[in-house]
């Protein structure tokens, strides 16, 4: 059996002293790491930061959510895409390698997005809503260009 050993001393500290839209909260709302361990994205308030994990340096600040708090982040398994979801139900797809948006904000829900995830083959992005347990399945082809998405109202629709 694998045993988890916690080390109270951080291996590396990631710090960006620049404020998010005038605010400096000092914590991350969401964090995601690429499957190869080279990149990390972290959201605090409305700003998403792209980090180099090996060097511990900030590569880019990803701005696109305006003043709206980013609640959820995901990185595709192939390491090409980032998805960010905010408190107004909008999501943005980003190019992980260059840190540029691939979409304008897409309205996935009428309320906040507390979680999202890519399918293992990166062909589907699943988002959840903070109201009514709604789930949206966005085929990535629907993100490029925008097309209608499929929204499930309950788990039973998956079966």
C-alpha cells in the first residue's frame, strides 16, 4: 500500500506580488497542473496565472474574465488546453503553450461554474453549475467555432 507522507515545508513557493484588478487576496481559488508536470495554472480572483513548475517562474497572466472570480480550472491531458470557469457561468478555453485565449467567454450556465474537466481524449469539456445540479457537455468542436452545447438536467440523462 502506498503511504502519503506530508512535508510541512514547501518544496517551492510560487509568488506573484502583482495585484489582481487592484485586489491582492493572497490565495488561489483553483489550481490545475499539466499531466507532464511542466505547467501549473492558478486562479485568484479574476486572474489566471500560468507558471513554469520546474523553474518556479510566472510565464503569463491570463486575463479574460473581467472582474468576475474564476472558480474552476482544468488542463487537458494532452497538455494543449486550459479551461477556466467563472462566477457568472462563463468559460474560456486557452492555449496552454502560449497562454492566449482560444475563445471569447462562452456562457455555459446562468450561475457560477464551481468545477469543470476535460475528457481523457480532450474531445469533451464538462462543466457544472452552482445551481440545480446542471451539467453541460461541450464537445470541443463546439468551442471552435461556437455551437450549441448539450445540457443535462440530471444524472439520469447520462444512463
